[in-house]
C-alpha cells in the first residue's frame, strides 16, 4: 500500500500528497527532510482516472487519501467555471 496520490496538475508538474505513516521507512524519511521542493523520481501513473467534460452530475466514492483526486477534480471544475454538480461520499 502506498499512501500518496496525485492531487493536482500545474503545467508539466504534478502535485503529490503524501500521508505520513510513522511506521513507514519512506514517509518517515520524507517527512524528516522538511523540504517542500524535494526532488523525487517516480514512475508514471498507471491506469486511467480522468474526469471528462460533461454537464451530467458527478458522484464520487472515497476513503482515506483516495479523496485527494476528487478534491483536485472539484478544484478544476471550479477553475473552469463549470456548472456541473459534484457530490463526494467520504
């Protein structure tokens, strides 16, 4: 299990949100660095998880850090001035 997810896109850069697991080696090391712009090499995201333009309402189901992509979708909808309705069941 990996407690991180893509939480936003800005140009060619991705914003990653990481949940600190006190028992995890990687997240303990990462949070000890206390550097917001620490470069980390990661592999490409796998699968397809996109919100296609439409006027129909969006219903999202999530738990834990899985909510982060839906929050990014909501922010993008707001930025695009979409009239589309979204409900997130957390």
